[in-house]
C-alpha cells in the first residue's frame, strides 16, 4: 500500500497535507489494522497528500493517563510533541477517538497545539469537497445502527459526521435508545480495555450490544477500534457474529466503493 513516512517526504523536501496518526490499535491489533488499511485506501482514492510517522510514532499516553500514571503519560506525550514539532506538523487525523481526544485537548498544555480531526470528520469534508464520491453499493437499504464512542461523542461533540457518512451509503440509520449525548459506553474507555471488568450483574458491552439488537440492525457501525472490539465481543456473546457484522465507518465506505 502507498503509505509514505514523514521522514521520507521531508527528505524529498515535500510536506504532506495532513499527518495520519495511526495509533497503537491501528498499528498492532489485527482487527484494527483492517480499519487502518480501509482509511488509507480512501485517502489515496481522494488523492490526499498524507504521511505517517512510522517507527517515530509512540503511544499518545492516553491509557497510562486514564489508569492514573500521569508521569508515564507526560513522558510519552512530551516525546511525541518533540517529534511532531520537529517536523512542524500542523494538521493531524486519527481513526482512534482516544488519540484524537488526547492530542486535541491535552497536548496543548504540554506545548503541542495542532488541528486535529477524527477520520469521520475528514471523510465528511472530502465528500463535501467532492474529492470523494460515495456510492451505496452493497449497503443500500441496509439497517445500520451507530454506536457513539465516548471520546468522540460526549467528550468532543462529534455526532453528525459519522451519521452523515452512513446516510451517503443510502442505508437506513436506526438509532439505539441510548445515542448521541445520551450514548452508552462500550466498556473500553478509561483504560478499562486492558483489564477484566469489575464484579457486577452484567458486562457493559453486553448491555450495549443488547441495545443494538433491540433495533434489529443488519450492521453495527463504529468509529473507534476499542468500541469495535467490545461490540464484536458482545455480538459473539449473543452468538450473532455470523449474521451481524461490526464495521468501522471507513470500512463501510471502502467496501461500498469496492476498494
């Protein structure tokens, strides 16, 4: 795949339009890698000049911060900010709302101020600028429900970009009873992704999956690699994985375009 690094472009005297911050999940998790690839295909199709940091990219520090290790978070954040400022990066896009929230809202106080977008925001803009055409394809008429990631929705107020993109697929958007500002967490946020849940009567991702099943969707759409994992686990718990796929917005668009 055509994915240039910022170091390669800088060596050629070139500057990309935007830096794609891949994130830990998008780099190492086998499921999330598919989201990364789908998004890269869309960027290439829209002829967006972009680059990644490659081996120069480290974890944003979000999991460490949420788990209470502020010292480790600041070490990771300051290292990233030094790299980003060294390349004079101004615009960043990420497929992970956790990276999006941390770089956008928490890096400025450590000296890293950038224009940060979530990939659904960038894709919506590319469609509006007619740099990217979306056809409904195999998703035309399908019932799709969208799960709002906490760090995208309630934390940053981004609700319409992913929903606009679903509507462009000519699909029927069916909302869960907890959606938008009243959305329900999948259970992965706040570093919960990396530990077993506390004792209780039900795992929260099962509760959220049951809310999705209530609206009888053909597809559960997500916009976060952590949410994708948690909702997929919930679907497997209900033994519905053969009939109810969980897809990222970028994957839906890439599949509709047969990329």
